[in-house]
C-alpha cells in the first residue's frame, strides 16, 4: 500500500511541475506612427525596455613606473592590447593626469609605454581615446 501511495504521489508531483508554468506570450507589435515606420535613429526596445550595449574601450592599469626613464609598464586584459605608437590617457580617480605613447616591447599582458605628458603612479588607469 505504501509503495502504491508513493508512486501516485510522485506522478502527481511530476505532472503538477510540468504544467505549473507556461512561457510568456511574445510581445505584441506596436502600431506604426502616422508618418509611417520608425524615425531615423530611433531605439528599439526589448521585452524589458532595456538595451545593453557593451562598451568597447581599451583600458588597462599602470603596473610599474620609472620616472628617470619616463616610461611605464601597462597591464591589459588578455586579447585587448594596444597597438604600437598608440596614445593612451592616464587617469587617477577619474581625473586625467598624463598621457603615454605605447612603444613596446610586449610580454604576455604587459607592454611598455613612454610618458609623453603629465605624471604616472602605479594603479593609474590607462584608456584609449
């Protein structure tokens, strides 16, 4: 009797779990404007009204500073390295404090840059313009 009750209870729970939720209905189309169609530069919206666009900005950190040679070692995420001769701005707490020009050499995720203007400290953020 217990086995029979357990099998029936398991079947009821499985059936209730499968039919408990349904997928939401697809969004309905909005009627077009009197002008016909979408305006130039209009933004389309998703179900939640939120559009996420990844920011494609080259950003790294100052790892080492040599003020006598006026050069810095920059660390970047793998696969996001600056090109040689590229100029980057240095920021500290959101304020621009200097500018560097990437000269190389590069080893793994580190690259050397010459300090062109301003100053640099370890931990400063290097961003492309």
